[in-house]
C-alpha cells in the first residue's frame, strides 16, 4: 500500500509543480529531468521492489536501503546536476 501511495503522490505532484511554477517561480519549470535523477529513481524503484517482494525483512535489508541512500547522496554531492 505504501509504495502504491508514494507512486500516486509522485505522479500527482510533478504536474502540479509545473503548473504552480507559472505563478510562484521566477521561471517556469518543465518536466525535463536530469538523466542522473532519472537513473536514481529507476534504481530506487528496483531496490524497493526487490526488498518488498518477499514480504520478509532482515537487518541487511535495512543496510541495503541505507547504502542506496548514501550512494545517491554521494553521487549528488560529487556530480551535481548541470544548470542549463
């Protein structure tokens, strides 16, 4: 239920932010995402799918989630998105 709800929220929020950017932001936002962000979303989705498929958990599954988070944080720190 949580993963489905998160997906529905994500699919709702992005278009709403694009529409609100015309009213709030100095420049309109588009849906042109940085390729690194798209890769991170795909990898996070794959990881979440693998973790929740069995319906069971163990301590190393939590370690896997923390490692994925640290990899993303390090990648964003070392390779920030390019402003175009």
